[in-house]
C-alpha cells in the first residue's frame, strides 16, 4: 500500500500535523466530560417579597442560590444574617450591628418564607463556564470567616447592595458588566419617597423613621442607588449585560406569597389632629386654661425628647441616613426646660422657635429635607399656638412690670 505520509516523514510539518491530530482526538474524546464538569454550577438570584412581622422584613430580602450537580448541593449565600445577641437592640440602634454572609441549605432557607407566607422569585444567571467559576469563587471567598462580616446600613450597605456590588467587581465581570434599568431616567425618587411607599401600612413606624432620618435620604437616587431594595435589584439584573449579552432570565415565581393588605386607618394623623384640637382649644378658651397648660407642657416635653434622640442618632451612631437631620429645627432639646420652667427671655425664645419652625417648612418646600406634612401639620400648628401663647404672655408680663 502506498504510504502517503512518506514525503512528510522527518519534517517539522509532519510532526506538527501529528500533534494537531492528537489534540483534536483528545478534544473529541474528553470534551463531553469537560463540558459536563463545567456545567456543574447553576447560579441564580433569589428575591424574597416583603413581610410584616418585623421592621427589617418590610423591604424584602435577596440571596444567591448555587446548585452544584457534582457535589449534589443546593445552597443559598445569604448576606442578611445577624446574631440575636444580648446587646442586639443596642448595636442595631448605634448602627454597629455586624451582618455576615451565611451559607444555608436551600430547602431550609425556603421554609422560613413558606411559614411567613412571603413570595420568592428566582432568575437564573446566563453565564458561561468561566463566568460561573469566577462568580462562585468570589462567593466562596466572601463567605470565609475573615471576609464574611460587614457593618450593616439600611440604605448603603445591606444584603441587596452587597450582591449588587459583586457583578462589576474586577474578579467577576469588571467593566464589561452593565446594569439594566431598575427605574426609568425620567423618574426622580428619593430614598425617603421609596421607604414611605414600603411603610404604607405601618403608619407609626413610617412617621418615626421620617423624623429620625436626615436630609441625606432626600437625595434623588440613581439607577444603582435604588438597588438597595431587593425588588429593584431584581429588575436591574433582569436586563443587565456583559459585553452586550443579557445575563439573566426573567424572574420566575417559585413560591407564591400572601397578598399585602390595604393601608388602613392613618392612626398618627388622627391622634395628632386630636392633640392639636385639645391644645388649640385649651389655649384659646379661658375656661380650658388648665388643659392648655397641660397640652403645652406635654408637646414641649415630647418635642424636646425627640430633639435629644435626633442628636444621639446623628452624632452617636453610625447610621448614615440619620446625619444632617434638620428636624432638629423644630424638635428643640431646649423645649425640655421651657416645658416645666419659666426662665427669663421666654418671649424671645418663643419668637426664635417660630422662626425655626418656619425655616424647617422652607427646607421642605425647597426639598432640602422633606417632612411628612400630613401627620406633622397638626403638630406644627399646635407648636405655633404654644409659642404664640408664650410670647403673648411674656409681653403682657413685661407690660405689667413696666406699669
């Protein structure tokens, strides 16, 4: 038989051609095995609906699910884990509570939401082999004891922002990654706007949160800022791309949740209206002067206590959202003194308080720091009557003294 390879024997071309055939043969034999191993990982974003049992459940939750078919594991990387220690409340109030990444069994993770009646959605990440490996390697690194802890902040460093910030990291996707639209460019929402919409049922918590949070949360959010909420992170990842290629399936509901109820009666508004009615009546009707004094002292005392709390949250905690809180203009700590004592200069003090209250309304109008005017308007009206009464009585007392 004629040997067709004879002309190439001993030549570099023959050797190179043999090596090429050998590589092709190995690729043909082992490529199914390699492909099977590289496809072992299935990574998806989990978005859990809001709950109403605890304050921190109101905004929902998010996690990363990793199914490893080789290891036969189905786990969730949960960035919202914290320790209910003996000083939990104190650490949370001070903004020093440490959250951490915990690796949980998926079935155990889901059971919590089944029992709470909260919805769960899943969107599979459409990643190639290398991208899945890089993503998984980062999750494993992040879950190591020396890397897993972080200081929680509701707006700027939470379970959703931690996952949001994984995607553009250099060791994952880097500059090739682009978030999709979570909100349209023409939509201008502040952090305060969005949290008020989530607290639509819990009116007292919404009012308290608005008083304690400062002007920083009145800044207009960017497309990535709003992804501090799991719902908006889900939407931002839904149309996100790497090198122009979409990296996520549409969200799929894997656990239906109970429907959230209507807003119900706005308790704070009606309570404040009742307080304003009693205060104004007590200060306007001579026969109700005792009531007027009681309500005046009560409102001054409460506003003074709120002022001290605002100062503590502003300067004594690490909560970034509590900084630059201009509610201090009407929640004056000095009101604690005026509530029970009658120092000299009360009339001048009352006049200054009126000007400061009007200034806080001006800051609201110019959107420096927004107020929940529906509930606070009766309070402001009551305080104006109280300061006006103090100023009037001071002028009368001065006139009588001069006479």
